[in-house]
C-alpha cells in the first residue's frame, strides 16, 4: 500500500488538504507528532482549543474532545485549565471540563469551554444505541455513544474497566475538581469496590471537593475508605442520615444539611477550619461544651462555626461556668461578645438580633 507523503507537500497544498479533511481525522493526524500538530494549527482547521470557537468545540464528539485534551496536555498550555469530576453512584462516571482563558488571571471568564463524560458500564447493561469499538492505548473497548457529551464504555469486568480508565485518564493531568458519592440504587459490594479503586486516583489528582448524598446507606468501612488519608478542600453532606460514632473528618470547610444525626461528639472529633451545620439536634448546652473545649486549647483547627440549633440559642446557657475560669476576658456588645483566652486567641460569638436568627450559633476565631 502506497503512503501519501502529506508532510512533503508545499505548504499551500498541505493547507488545502488539511482544510478539506474531516476534523476528527485532523485531530488523529495531530496526535502523530508535535510538528504535524504545529502545522495543522496554522490553518483554520485548528486542533488547538486556544484557537477554536465555542461552535467548533460544541461540534466535536466526546472522543474528539478527549484527544484534544491529550494534545493540550502535550503542549502544556497554561491558558487551558483541565478539571475532572468523579461520580460514584448507581452509574460510575468521569466528567471532564476544559476551559480556555484568554489571559492568566484567575478571576477571568473562560472564552471557550469543553465538557464530556465517560461512563463505566457492564457489558450486560441494557443501553440503547449501536455498539462501536474505541481504542484506548492498546486496548479496544466496546462503547455506546449516547451523545456528543457522553460515552458509555462496556466491560466484562467493570472493576478492571474503572481501574483502567482511572490510570488512562491520569496521563492527561486533569485537576481533580470534585467527587460526588451517592450509594442509592447501587449494588453495595460493587459500590464498595469502586470506592476502594478510586482511592489512589483521588490521592494522585489534587485536593477535590467531596459531596455525599444518602450517607445513611454507606457502611462504616466505606466512610473510612472515603475519608481516611485523602485530603478534600470542602466536604458537603446532604442529610438526613446517621453518622458512625467514630465519624471524624479533616478538611477546610465542612457543610452538612439536615444534620440531625451529627452530634456534639462528631463535631469535637473533626478537624475543620469552617463548619456549617443545618438542622441539628444540638442545643445551647452543646455549644457551651464547644466553647469549653476551645477554652481548654482544643479545636485548634476551627476558625468559623455556624450551627442551626434544635431550640432557641440562650447565651446565658452558653456562658454557664465561664465565670469559674481564670485568665480570660469578655467584651460584650449588643451584637456580639468576644472571649479572649490566655494565649490571646479570641472567640467572637454573635448575639441573635431577631426571630430568624434565634436558633443560630455563630462563632469565629481570631488573634486580633
């Protein structure tokens, strides 16, 4: 079979060939070498996200988008930011987002975005659509292309499929943006295995945000796998639900909605800078214990605490026993009170001013 010497053509002829070629084929051609990629990017049939319009991007298939991500990784562009979301639920999926910024400002809006999703399915799952074969490295994988945004990969062994895709996607150097966990509807043993398999992937991909729904359906072992030795920037838990007695987490920001199962013990065991608890069963007496623990030099990670109590907040109850302590100072106004302990660190506790705030306990920690 004779090969067409494409790169030996004069530039004008080469450009016309590239412009008349389907973009998917051009993307595959660009993957062959950096030189070829640079030549292609001098034409209007560019494969650089930095030169594409949003309409160009929206017309790409999910697999073309993955190949564009590969090219952007190879070029190591600082203006294209790559992030990934991992979703563990009844369906297990990797969701990707690429954003091109016209400048390096962290607050600028992206001029172009690209998203796509790869789902991990059993080959026996009943999914509508024709099956195709897609090559990942040296492995041919049956897939069903559901849309330009979504591809379902099919595996005889979904544990292997999850591990393989996790390893494959690591090469693209995506920043792990978030992990969404929802065990409802998922097979318990399969869910636990996926959770264990995801641990190494999480630890190698940055510090993500964690979101948990239906926590009451998770086993203590699953929670240990999820929270042990893995750093999260924020943790958001959608209650209601039980929490194991030994539940503890360490993160920058912990937010729990419908936190009726989250107790004082859980709060004291956690090491978080900011904690927001909605709909708890905690009382003013529990907040007194929080203040006493802080006065005794514990809760050193805590900077801000916001708790919605079961009943109205009574400042007098919170302060009970404080007068028996030495080496502290209290400065009280109509809106807040400031308690300074021996080391100079201060706790500022807000005083509710109207009916809407009567159940809210707000405490912030500072040195000034």
